[in-house]
């Protein structure tokens, strides 16, 4: 999508916009949670946001370290505003998260993915880990990114998108 800027959230306002969008998607729209989707991982997370303009947030994803192994990180709470879905915003966010994990030289990057999104992750080179499990009555799958693949065409696309 043109005019999409993907970048780490660095201000409190950018983080709050990410949390607000997640609440809109996971609480109000999907009814995965009753009042909030925030949890103990948010405190140690960083957020990657996709912006249409400086004030219009299209999507967000969070990444946080595993509590037992600092070389393992988790991605999750990938949320895209309804009017921007099916335009590649989720792909840009997933790719940006993988690139950030490579920069941080993590050993493994995992995500809890809603079952309907597994095929998308597989197309991006992720593989399933373990069996399907349930979160708030919705099937999920743990997925693992391949951090050792160099994807030149996608890297060029990301570089065009992520410009400050």
C-alpha cells in the first residue's frame, strides 16, 4: 500500500494509539476479551505501528522477550483497522517485526496466531509449532519465523516503506 510508514513506536502517544487500536479489534470487534486485551507482556514490549499519516494508525503489532530465554522473542496482538485490512498492512507489520528480530540477533521468534491467519504466516515463511490451542474460545497456533532466510525482493519493499 502506498503512503504507509512502518516504524517502532517511540512516544507514549504512539504506544497509546497502538493499545487503543488493539482494544478496538480484540475487545470491541472480535470479543476475544471482556474489557481489555492488555496483559503482563505489554510492559516489556515494543510496538511496531503502520501509519497512513501522522495521526491515522492503520495497524500495530507488539514484540516481547520470552520470560525464560532472552534469545527467544514473541510477536502478537497484530491488529489492523478494519478499513485497511486486505491491503498488505499485516504483511508489512509481520515483515518489520521479523527484520527487527534479525537486528536484535534473537535465536527464535514465535507468535500465537489466530487459526484463520496461519496460511498468511506460512506464505511469509513461518512454520507451525505444536498443536492448535484455544484462547478465549478461539483456536490459535504457535508459529515460528525463519530468521535465517534472506528475502531480497521483500527487503527492498520494506526499505521503501520504512523511511523516516
